[in-house]
């Protein structure tokens, strides 16, 4: 009985060993930030249309799987470029990108898994040189840095997206100019800031002077209105009213009735 079972046990052990040995060829895992395509050497070849999603999958041992990362990635580049005036500038740039998840078959067919070095980096470097060649060192260094970054990203995106790669950002991390050029630019920027500050003070003083002039004109007009409204009869009536109020006061006083032109009473003293 035991002799009859021995060949079965041996066969099972051999099968298990073979299965373990072939497991890496039979099974493959695609991580959450990955996608895969399969090459069928005895069939349709590279299946560009069918993208494998995340998870563990099974395949024939002779079929080959190509796995791509589809999350956003970043590549740093250091390069020397010439500005609009032919001045040499050293810059460090970072490009962020990711391959279109459902198009990695097309990327693999045209550029293979080395698409970053074959496509992304050369195109970005070329675009950086072309765009920065349209600006001066001063503009790149200070006033138009954001505009330069936007232009590089937009132009890179056109080229890369045509090849199923999305460029999300191109950032200028640092700009190194010749020391004398950098000093001249910084000095010019400082002078411009000082000029703007001086102009601001002038504008503020002009505004204050204008405010005072308008206030003075308003006060003058108010005084003219009051002076024009003060007739002799009105002044005499106001004087009489004031005298009557004083006469009602409990404090002792001497009131002399006036005999002058206006005839108003006069208070000489009180206790």
C-alpha cells in the first residue's frame, strides 16, 4: 500500500517544486500606483489597448509583463543656457510629470520603459533653452520668473501630451548668474524700489496738500455764507436775546442801555 502511494507523493512534491519555481513566471502583482501591459510573443504581440489594473494576476510563463509607475514623478535637471543677449546662465529646474495610465502601451511601443530619458528630459531641456532664450537674464532672475515657468510648462505640455505624458509643472529652483551681472541687477532693482518709495511719498504729500486745500476752500465758503447771512437787524436781535438771558441770571450785574449806532445794552460788571 505504501509502495503504491510513493510515486504519487513524489509526483506531488515535484509538481509543488515546479509550481514554486514557476510562480514568478505565472503570477505578477501590480501596485496601486502602477499599470501594466503584456507582450504575447506567440500571439498579438504587445497589447497596447489592454491596460492591467492593480492587483495580483496570472499569465502564461512565456508572456512578458511591463509595469509602469503612473503616479506623479519629479526629475531635476541642471543646465547652462543663453539668455536673449547671449549671457550664459546656470539654472536648476524640476519637472513634474506622469504617464497617461491608459496609454502606457503606446509609450512602451515608442519609447520603452526608458521614456523619461528618451522623451521627457530631452524635450524639457530643449524647451527650457528655447523659452529662456526669449528673455533677458534680469527678467529670468527677477521680474518675469513666473511667466518663464508658465511658458516652459505650457510648451513642454504640448510636446509631451502628444506622446501620452502629462507635464504638471516645470519649476525654476535656482538661477546662477555671473557675479558682476547679479550685482548690477540687484543694484538696479534696489534703485527702482527706492524710486518707487520716493514716488509713493510724493504722491502721499500731494494727496495731503490737496486734502488741506479742499478743506480750506470749504471752510472759506462756509465763512462767506455765514458773513453774508449776518445782517445788522439779525445781529441786533441776537444781542438783545443774549442780554435778556443775562438779565435772568441770579448773579448781580450792571447793565447799561446802549445809545450808540446799534443801541445794544452793555454789561459793565457782575459779582
